[in-house]
């Protein structure tokens, strides 16, 4: 068939295949929203390759089939940027942002572009923690890619960038004669973990963080290696543009350019229309307070983002205003990067201790030379489990990278192998519990090792008591960690039921407990004798049973006796309870000592309140999320009313959320609801839902 001259139908099929595959690449690698299965995608690609193999005269450089590695290079060539890739000035404190905004406003008012009382308008976006790249398109076709380098000259990485499925090889819509796109190449955290796991399995280098992995992947002389790495690209700026519309006054000494838009935000929208990936979390804001609010909101959401960022960037939105503000040294005057506190630092691993949790799980914990990271001083960091310690190969004496993101517990990312001292040895999980001496076991299907001592183990006993006293369980105010340590260590408390036999006289004798504090604690314990059944079930600390599962089980069975008597099949009938949870509950109540604790609690006067049936089904099948401070109801009160009306309360927003109830100072949950198009109501709206006929 080769050389026979394909007919028009075949050409149309080929064009349709290329468009379809490019769109599926965009949905998968840019939007994280694929609409076809891997098998369907593979069939499309197979057909494309078949046609191009049989008709090589139809093969073009921008075909999706050309995203494959080329022959390894001997070295990278250099590329001179048509316009310099400038860096940004930094802001670290709110005062720095206020000063930046004042400079902008003063200059624009002097130039007559801003009124005396008007606020400057900015485009705010993420500051990605990746590698800066410039892509060059000519007549819509991708022709070259270069790293930032020294800002004027970078390395030619065209052969590697061509393998990225998030980078269009051919622009769509109305594209200019020449377009130089600036952006960032990065790796999502989830992909980074998978990459490191694969690297370890092959016995190859483990990357310290996603940024290093992205940089290392992009600087491979063999693009076949790059093609296997999960790299992504986001566009956020531009260099040279020709044939796009109106001209702007060129900065002194730089090449002229023309743009079709009046604002930075409109330029990024234009990029999207041409098929270039642009992050969706950008915002147009006014004034310094708007910028600082954006910074705070992103800071709250930062740990939940799929990729790493190390700050946010503010850019004056008007391109005419940008030209007036101009440049200083190697940075523009119209933009600034507002950096977050460092999330990663290096320090010395002084030791590896193990902690015993409420369920007996033994967790290795790194004891560190204190280091300031993520806004706090960190002296301890989690190592998760034995497998993680081995995978990361961290050893006492190592220099290690420590990461902290937002409120996330600090963790050790990995060692700096180049600085490893001689004589270090791998970590070995202890065979006996460090608290009670019981054997440590690890089941085949679990990552965690566990102490077999149960409540005989003081560590498990302490954690169990603290869990039971927590706000979402029995809510015993005043029962803190140090007092529980004393009560357990002295032998006064051996089970949860012993709590309810404490009196003020004996409590007053413990350290840091005065007469008034002791009396307040006894009163709090007395109030906890009549908990809701769901709270009592949650307080028992059954493995895999969270607050929501406990509440659902309580509503389904109605009494503790019914739950204790339920077999696994019966438990599976509870909303959202699967085989693992059902087995865990059944196994818990099959243990004689757990039943003894229930009996002891009853003897101590602890009796769960009867479960009220929902007063109405107005919210049946509805899922609501609460965020911010409501004017009249506490979160618990609002949640109780929602549950009583047959609704469900969730901690996170998704496309399945029915309503987000937003109060004062609502944060990232409100933002996500707006992004997903979820209905947002206030307390009055919630009341209206509850009272609807």
C-alpha cells in the first residue's frame, strides 16, 4: 500500500486521529480529566501509527506519534533567547507586598494611568517549584525549547520537551507567526513517588524532591529516558511575539513584540485557546489586601495541591502599565514573587526512635538536630513505617532533607548520600515493644508493625484514653496528655472504665492539678456518662472506624447491644462500610476483654443515649460541607441538625457535594466549591433547607 497515494478519506481520518489524540493528551496530562480508557487511547494511537507507517509521506513533526525519544546527544547546544528570561524580585513579609503595591501605584498615578484613590489591578498565580522553560512556536508549530540558563542564553532541550504530552506540538485557533512561551516544567507529587519507587526497584538514583527530578529528567542527553518521566508543563508568560496584533512600546534594547490583548490575564486566556496548558488557580485582584488574601488562601490549600509551589506571583495586569513600570537590573518592576517559608531544609539525623500508637502500630520517628522549616522549628519527623525507612535508606548520622508543608506533620524526604559518614548501618525494626516488651509482629498484608500487647501495653492504653477523651468522642475537657501519663504510669487507670471512678480528692494530688482543676475534670467526666451512641462507639478506638462510620453504625443498629451482636454480613449493610471495616468491628467485639470493657462502662454508669430517628428527610441523600464561622450555630450544632434531617456532613468538597455552608473567614473549601460550581449557602440558607416542607 506504501506509495499508492492515500485517498482523501484516509487524510481526513489521519487529521481526525491527530486532533483526537492531542485532545486526549490535554485532558489526561493537563486537566487530569480523561474521558477515554487507556485501552481506547492505545487503539487510537495504534491506528495512527499504522497509517503513518504505511504512508510515510503523510508523517509530520507535530504528529502525536513523534513524542518519542531521539538518538542520545553528545551535549546540549546553546540557544540565545530572543528576549531575556528575567527573574523576579522577592517578597517575604506582608510589608514587602505593601511596599511593592505602593511603588506600583505611585508610578502609575504619576503616569496618569491610575486615579488618586484607585487600586492597582493585578493578576495573581502560583509560583511553581519546577524548572523554567521557553518554548518557541513558528506558524503554530513547536520548533524549539530552551532552559533559562543565565537569562540570555540557555540549553537547547527541544528533543526532551517534545516528549511531554502536555506541550502541544501544534497550536490551535488563531496563532501568531512567532510565539515564545515561558513556563515551568514540573512533576506532580503522586507521580514523583511512583518515579522514585520505580527508580529504587531498578537500583537507580532516588530523587530528593520533585523539582530535582524534573530538572534531572529534562537534562537527559537521551530523550528516550525523558519520555518515561511524568513531566508536565504550565505556561505563564511570553517572550518574542510576531504577527499577533497591536504593538507595544518595546523595552529599551529588547526586540519589539506585538500582542493581541490588553491585560496579562487575557494573554493567558489566549494561550488556553491555542491549546497551551495554563493553571486554573490564577486570579485578577485589586490592591495589596487582595494580594495578601490570595497568599493566605493559597497557603491554606498548598499542602493539598498536586504539585509543589514555593510562593505566589503578583503581576500588574495591564500590559500598558507594565511597559510604563519597566525593568530594573534582571527583574521587572511590575511583578514580584511572594515566597512561602522554606518547606525543605537539611539537618542531621541524630537517632531513630519508635513510637507505639493507639492501635499498637509502631512508627519510626526521626530525632533531628533542630532546624527551622515551614515556619516552625522541627526536632522530630515521621518516617512512616519500616518499608519507608528502607526505601529512603536513611541512617543515623546522615544529613537528611526534611519537608514540612502547611500543617502536615514534618517528614524526612531522604538522605544526602554525598554527605553520608562512614560506618552508618541500616535501620532494623525492634523485635519487642519498647514500652511493654511484648512481641512486635507484622501481618503480610500490612505496612505497619504492631505491638501485640494490647491494653497490657501502657503506650496503647495512654493513646486509647486520650482518643476516648477527644472532642469528637466523649469530649472530656481537661484530660490532657501529661495527666493521662501519670494516671497510667501509676496504675490508677487500666481501662477506659477506670476514668469514671476518679474523684477530685485523688486527682488533686497529681502534678499540675489543683483542687479547682480536679473538680472541673470530674464534672466533665460526669457529663460524658451519657454520650450519643455514635460518640461512644468512636471512643472505643476500633481500628478503621472513624467518626462518620461510628455515627452511621449507631443510626443503623440503634444500640450498643445490637452492634455487638452483629456479624460481618449485617455490618456490611451500614452505609459506606466495606469488608475491611466490617471485619474490624466484628473482630473487636469478638474479643472477651473488649466486651468486659463495655460491661465495666455500664457498671460505671456510662450509658449511650438512644438514637433518634431523623426528624425529617428534607436532606436525605444530600451531602453538605461546613466551612468558616457561622453567626449563631457552632459547627457541631449545624452538623447535628443536618444529620437529624437525614443529610450527610463531609469534611471535603467534591463534585458530589450538594451544598457548602459558608460562614465568616471561609477558606479553601469555599474556593474549591466555586471552582467546581457547587452551590454555596450561608446559615440562613441552611435554616431554609432544614425548614423546607
